[in-house]
C-alpha cells in the first residue's frame, strides 16, 4: 500500500472538487450508491457507533416528496439530481453497539443519557456524511450538500416508521454541471483559524 | 485530472486506515500540520462558514495540559502523540461570512439565532474534522479521534481568550503503532442502515 495519495487524487477529492447546484442528465446506479456506502462505513466513528441512517432518494417520486420540504432555492437541486440522500441519525444507536463494538460493553456508556446520545449521534453522523462526500468524489461523482430543509418535515415524511430516527441534512449526488457553480469562495490562511501550541 | 482515485488510495484513506491508540516515536512537523489544513479547508461547509477553530497541541506542555481534561483511558493517547488537535468551533462564525461567502449577505441568515448557529457550527465543524482525518491519512499520517474529554474544561484551558469558541472533540495525529490497535470492529451490510427509495 502506498504511503500517500497522488496530487491528482488530492485534486479530485479536495482541491478541485466543488459543490454543485445543477446536474448533467446522467444516471447514478444502485451499484454506485452501494460502493459509496462500502467506503463511508469504513470511516471512524466514536465506539464504531455508525449512527447514520441514510435514505437514498433515487426515484422521481421520492425526490419530489423530499423537495416539498426544502427551501425554494433548494427544490430544483433536489428534483433534478440523480440521487439525493437524506443523512439521518438514530437516537438509540447504542442498541446496536453489542455487535458494532464487541470489545466491551459500550452500550452501557450511553444508557439513560438521551441528550448526550443526540449530541454524539449528530457529531458522528456528520463525520459519516463527510466520508460520504469524499467517497462519492473519489468514485468520480459530485456532491451538493444542503441544510436548507425543514428537518421535522423530512423526518415525518421519511422516518415515520422509525420514530427514533431524525433527519439532519441532505446531499444531492450526480455528475455536476459546471455551468451551475459560482467562483470558488475564499479559503482562510492558516493563521486565521488555527494556532499551534 | 483523473475521474476516480486508485484502489491503493481508497485503501489508504478508507479501507485499511485504522484509529490508533499508540504512536511511533516520529515527529509530525509544522509543515505537515499546515499541509493538512491546506487540504481540509477546501472541503465544503454550509455557506463556506468554515466554523472550525483548531488548536494543534504539539509541545509536550500543551499536550500535558490537554491530557489533564481527558478520561483516564485517553490521557496517554494524548501525551504520547506527536500532535493532538482540538477541534473547536466559533459560535459567532457568521461574523466572518462577508469575506468567506461574498456572493450574498449570508451573515444576515444567522443573526439573532444563536441556537441555530451552534447547531450549524457543530455539524459543519464535524465535517471539517472528518476532512482533517482524511487529509492526514492521505498525507501518510494516522489519526486517533477521541470524544472522551471534559469539553468545558478544554474550552476554559485553550479558548480563555476567545469567549465565543467551544471545544467539541480532539484527535491525535502521528505515525500509528500497529501494536496499539485491536481487530477492526464489524461494518454493517448496506441493508442494515440504508434504504433506496
């Protein structure tokens, strides 16, 4: 195994990648969705809690239902994307820890502390969403993450049968249309938001 | 630019990477820290808010101070690491949006809604922490993320002069000692936590 990845690969997943607002008319297959998940699930989460619960909206009907709960600016970004994934989390993720983290009794760490579980589930589910975007880019796809959605509405619409799941944000996935993006926003110098002690 | 990254690169950043508990006696330079930041800052955040405020503890004195606020199981993982970074966030990140997101008046979207800002800052700062770990791995380093710390204590210790910053989690970075890890925890099948609609 190589020690580092190539400059080309760094360009693809970080330096040249952009968030897209519009999409080419080119499908994303179920195999591609599964390949993204097979990578993202390898990323680290606290005690391997894997709290993300993902709904991949691929049919036009599902995307239209999701778009109903989005801000006006986001509706078309959802309807026209090949796939739009809902990144949700399970408040009771600790119930799965006996098999996800078999080394020790991690379930007991989280029992009786729902607020702490929600905080941890949101943090770790966001990590998994970042892995999802990097994985999609690594496989040749583009992403368009969005937080401008009515999360309660999305939760009721898509997690009605999972009363302990909550939607947290959404991300369109496809082949980005380069005409749909603006100039890249500025990035900070190291000193602006970092300190070495 | 290539359309996808190589299998070797996917192994390095996802499939073969592990979270380490112990570290080889090999330094991580300031240049390496800056190279990690130069990649992670390219990752997407909502309205380019870049809410992470990072303190890279590199001196033994800083790592010892940080370890004082960690659970017993984590103290050595901090003290012996070449670098341990505190991933914090700025509750008032919106003050920076006029230059970070110059396309429109995004600052006004967040004014007067501190709870919403904290929620967004935590989510987007977690995304940036995930980019940090992927970037470190891509550059040949290993990570050891930890949430077992007294966050109020770390905030008081390291953000005393930045009263609107909050610590959220920490991550050791270095060259992992393969003797310090357990067998990999199981990963879920797609059907367990995913649904295609």
